[in-house]
């Protein structure tokens, strides 16, 4: 765990730095894919910029809304650079809404755009896993295994490393299909969503966070991931069926 790196007089927030590097690499991967597919790279890059900006603002506003009392006492904390003061669901909602509005106004094809974003999303997924490893978030259940990590006074499942390994595998699968012309538009993105849902189902079984809510120790995040998996598989079938009808 390395939440802060002291470089002379500077205290660098390591999780935030990892995320920024992941976003930068992810943007490059997305632009490379869009360029190979003959898409308008500039519009894709602008969409990402606006979506990221909206996501950061939305995540901070969402966090403030949930902690109004604390910010009344110290209002300038709202401008803190700490990545811990962000609400992920609010940020994601702001990103999706902004991306949809921009894409519609610029006439971007939804499914082709989602395919272009997929390589970048896979890289960011790896960055988030490393970010959690640096901060200690998303820690695992106590377990004394030869690969366990010592965290918060106990040996635990290295769930952050599990996340990274699965994210790397997903990225390799997506990257290997980057130039597959047989895939219908949107299939790459939907495959990414399906594989990410499987990863969530597997890793959350070893995570302390997310309170057990169902029979047999099933967690609510696993139920949501299962629903997302089923929906994405069905959408892949629909996209394939649509392509077959179009080609015939």
C-alpha cells in the first residue's frame, strides 16, 4: 500500500497519479483504434475530454451532496485533489449523460463509438485495480495463503491483484479482436462488458466490502453483475442478428 509518495517537499497522491497515467494510456489506445477504423479521431478525443470533465465534476458534487455537513464546516475542501472525495456512481452518470449528448449532437454512431472507447476502458480498468492496491481500497477477506498480502493488520486475499490480472486478461482478449471484421458494431464493447461482469462476480466473492445481502453469501454487486452479463450476452445476439439481416 502506497497512498502517498513524498518527493522532496511534494506529497504525490499515488492512486490519483496511477489513474491519470491509465487515462492517458487509455486515450492513446482509443485514438489508435478509432484511426484504424477510419473514424473521426478528433471528435472521439473531444467526447472523452468532455465526458471526463463532467465525470470529475459530477463525482465531486455527488460526494459533496452526501457529506453536506462536513463541507459546511470546511467549504474549501471541495477543491481538494484527493481521489477519495469522489462519488463513483455520480461521476459515471455524469460521464454517460455528457457522452450521449455530445455524440448525438455530433452525429457519432453509438455502437462504433462504444467499440472505439473499449480499448481505453480496458486500460483504465487495470489502472483502477492498481489504484486500489496503492490506496488499500477494495481489500479482500482474511486468508493465510502463500500469495496473501498483509493489509490492515491481517493477511488477506489480494483482491486488487485479482482485479488487475483479470483486467489484463480482458484487455488481451479485446486487443486480439481489434481488427476482427466479422464482429458487428458494438460487439467489442458488449464483450468487454460481459467479461467485466464475470470478473466482478469472481472477485467480489473474496472482497470484504459489499455487505453480504443474499442466501449463500451472494452479494448485491454479484447479482447486479450477473444481470449485466445476461443483458450484454443478449445484446450481442441481437447485434449479430441485425448484421446477418443487413448482410442478407
